[in-house]
């Protein structure tokens, strides 16, 4: 992404293509999970539209589960529009698998 599009700062908020929640992962490939401001992307058959990161359809419920908070707590934090990082007390493993699309969808 940086090579093709250049590094650029996109401010946090509702217009950020990464959405309002980012889950950083401990990896050397700069892959992370993130929300999206374009929820319609989840309705597409071909969803391999990312630069290598993974859009999370239910980012707020996932954040609530990961942090042991209620969904209302997460909604409140997002509504405040503050940007902050919340470290986890212990790592949560994330496993990714790839399923080959049928040829008709693989374009």
C-alpha cells in the first residue's frame, strides 16, 4: 500500500476507511483487524478488497468481548471520539485461513 499509494495520514473518525476500531496484531507483516466506514462492503461477493488487513464486520462486539466490556461501554468510548490504545492483559490468538473461491467468483 505504501509503495503504490504512498504513506498518508487519515485522521480517526467516521470517514476513516479503517473505521473507528483497530485491532493491532503482533506480526511482522503489518496485518491488523479493523472496522470499516463502508459497511456495504460486507454485502459483496468478492470481498478481497483490502491491502492485506482484515475488515471485521462486527468490530464493536468483538472489542467488547476482547476487553471484557459491554457493547454500551464500547459505543460510549467511540462516541467520545477519543483516540487511545488499550493493551490486553494476555494475547488472544488470531488464526487466519484461506478458502479458495469457486472459479466463477475468483476474478
